[in-house]
């Protein structure tokens, strides 16, 4: 045997194992990869920020004795009936169709116990969801699947969806295998065919039309309901300014880590900006229009715990939304189903073929046998537990920074661990007073 | 007959008055004067009212209508009768883009021309246009009937689902997955009913029918060029 020293086999950083597997998959099937969820690549995120805490220059609040408020009021600009939530964490829009009726009910139950709102999705409002949700936001989407004035009046707020973080500029497609009789009936389409969701609204284009559309929805609902406008993280400074100009009560801003039911992998990973990069331009737009805290800002996309909540609020956000984390709290990707995930060619924690409707956890499916696995009462309780933990965590951090309300957190409570995060969040790099882009350098 | 002057009470005054009427009201007939092209007139109605609008209206007139019968004695702006659920909306003049968009039910009659995207994403509404419709009409149309007594612009019925399209004049071009289909007796009967409801004199036999080839119903990469 040749004893000449040899170098170890070396894999390319550019052509890594995942990339090679995708080339082989594409070559074999001739179709792009579709999946659910949000961006999986490593991105600058809230983990790259730290709170400073209090010492001599700031007084902390006593952890278990001194009050730290968490309530938030949404829709104070024009709506006759703004909604008040006990916590600044809401449940993001996810459709019946994409999710089972049981999962939608569980989201409503969990949100209601925790004192917050949940949101419909592209497919209309189900009685299960309305019945179990004290505060329900009704999405108004380009497809208008299931849209009707009766449900509009039953809603507590209306969210006009312009885009979402996973695919700003993209529509949607619910594949035929998830179209049950009930889903088909709610969407006025035959069973078993792919249901496309358009990327633009059918009866308005541009900010001037949006203003007229918002006005119409207010007229239909007698100016009672807060009107949210949801945008993906494309050009947050301009898009937030235009949403405010069009008359939004609340702007919902979704970064690229925000999940979707299904779209192309290439879209999820290569279009849109990270959540962290979107917040400061959005807040700046509100401040320049003198609308910060008057038009509330909700941010979503990769919110996982109370620290993420506190950091988003410190950067100027009024509330956050969770989607992926809420599904995990219900039981999505639970190692309990590892054997079945393996049979689907994946592993717990990585399962993202939500569009195929074979979710072992019974959440992203319309298969009645799989859907039965999710107990809406127990799953709702898990979600409310999770929401409460997140809230307690955010309060813990706020008190440690001397704040009697989570909304009193501010950028000067933060520092950044990386130059990138410092530049995006516009807070100083840890150990310095340097904020990239400020003061001419 | 009750009269409302939009110039005096504004759009909010009109809508709040009409919304306040119970479904079994005796005050069924209302006339709206001086609409002056304002947007969102008579939207979200939920009672069997008869409403005459004396003049031109802006965007979304009659939006999400249920049960009411509106007649617009003038031209209408974008999104007339959008997402209508039931009832009748009758435009005596022309209507702008996206007339009847996403409508679920009821009858929309436009005596004049409609613009582009007429019947876009329609979900069960019947639309009869006395004149012509613009490009991309019946885009992604899901259900219901669109009758065009004049001509249709480019890409008629692009990505259409199960809606039925009847055109008497020329079709500039058909959109993806939209084809001409056989006119069977049940279609002629349906068309006769719709033309009669819209007070049209044209004969069903003068029309041609278009609908979905159903080739794009389930995604296949071999059809990628069609999009």
C-alpha cells in the first residue's frame, strides 16, 4: 500500500451536500423544490443582540413584586373598536386548508386563554376558529377565497394581506392533495385541483387604490374594525410609509424567516430581507410621519422566545406575531413521531413538506385520520403555556432593564454582537459606541 | 320613496342610513342624488332594498352586496359589485376595470362597455355586458357566467377554472388554458335566461362559448411554457 501522505477528502463549501442533493433532485424530477416554513439559512437575527441590563446607571425592577405591563392596544388611529390584547404576542395568519380544522381551533383556544388574537388565512373563516377565538383577525387576501360580508362583520379586525416574508411578491398554491370537500366548498373550486392564490389583489393596484379599498372595508363595517395591512420584508421603509398613507391602523411586517404553507425553496431563501433588517427602517418611516405608536407595528418572522419579543419591542415594535413557533407548540415536528418522519424521508425538526398533507402530527393536513391525532383542547393548552412563558421571559428582561412596561424597552438597552447586526438594528457593537452608518462611518 | 343627497350627507351618511335598515323594512325604495363619482357608495348592503343612483359613481359601488337591487344611472368606476353575494347591480353606462371581481352570486348587468379584468376571480356571479370587455377578463374565473354581447380583449379567461364565458363578437385572444367549447342545449338555455334577465335582444345562437381546458389544474412541469 502506498504510504505517501494524502490529504483528507474535501467537500466544497460552494457545492455542499445539500446543494448537490438539490441538483440531483432537480435533474431527476424536472420541477423546483416546494416546501413550507421560512428561510432556513443562517441570518443575522435577534441572537446577535444582547440587552445591557441595569446596574448603577439604571435601576432594575424587582422580579416578582414590581409590575411590568404587557398589554397592547391595536387600531387606535381610526377604528371605533380597537382591540386590546393582554400580551404583545399574536398568532399569525395561517389558512384552514393549509392547516387542519383541529389545528385552527387549537390556535384559537391557545390565543384566547393567553389573552391574545389569532388570525384566519387564505381560505376563509371556520366556525371552529371563530367560536374558540375571543379576538379574531380576518385576512383579506388577493384570492378572496371564502370572503363574505357576514364573516367580515364577525371579525374583530381586518388584515389586508399584500405579501408575506417567506415570499414577498409571490402568490400561493394549495396543491390538490390537500383539497378536501370542505376546503373545496369554502373556496368555490372543484375538489382535488391545485388552488392558486394570486400575488396581486383583483380590484386594486398601488397605494392610491389601497386607500380607496381600505375606505370601502371601513364603510362596509361602519368604521368599527381596525384595518391591518400586512407586508413582506421587501422595502420596509417605503412600504410602511405607503401603508400609513393609505390609512392603515396597524402595519404587520413579516421578515424572511416567517413561514408559509408552501412555495419554492428558491423563493423562500433568496427573496426578501431578514426580520432584523426590516424593523428599524419600518420604525423610522413611522417616526418621520409622526405615526410611531399611533399606527401600531407588528413584526413576525423567526420569533421564538421572550428574548426575541423583548428585542423586537426594544427596536420600536408594538407587538410580534408567531406562526412557526405556534405550530411547534401545538406539536409540529415533535420527536414523538420520529419513526413516521423517517418514513417520509426526513426527521423531526426538519419536516417541511407541509403541502403534501401527510403531517404525522396532524397539523398541516386535511387527512381526517391524521387530523384526529391533534386534540384541539390539549394543543391549545400547550400554545397558551408557551405564550405565557414567552411573556414572562419578556417581562424578566424588561424588569432587568428597569422598565415597568415592555413597551418602555428601547434601542439604548441593546448592544450587538456582530457588525452586521449593529448596522441592521442601529445599536452599538458590544464594547464600543460604534453604530455602523452613524456619524459618517 | 326616500331620497338621499350625497352632497349633503356624504358617503358615510348614505351607507350608515342604508345599513341601519332592518331586512324586513318597509322603506325599500331609495334614490341617491349627486353621487359625483364618489367611492364606496352603497357598499355592504344586507337587505332587499331598491336603490337608484342618479349619476356617476367611483370605485366599488355596491361592493359585497347582499339582496339589494342597485341601478346606477351613469358610469361606474373600478370594482363595481366586487365580491357581490346576491341581488342585482345594473350599470346603465360603462363600467371600469375589475367589474364583478370575486363576485359570489347575484346578477351584474352593464349596459355599456366594461374595461379590463371584468369578472376577475369570479366565484359564482352572473355578469352580462351589453358592450365589450377589455383584456384579462375572467382571469382565474372560478364559477358563474360572463356574457359579453360585444367583443372581448386579449387573454380572455386566462387560467380559468369552471366559469362559463359567452361572447357574441370577436375575441382578441384566449388566455392560458382557455378554449372554445361546444354550445350544448343547456348552455343555450342558460344564456337565454341571462339575456332575458338583462333585457337584451341578442339571440343565444349568436354567441360562442369558452371555458377551461383543465390542463393546468394540477401543476406539471411539461406545461411550464403555458404560464
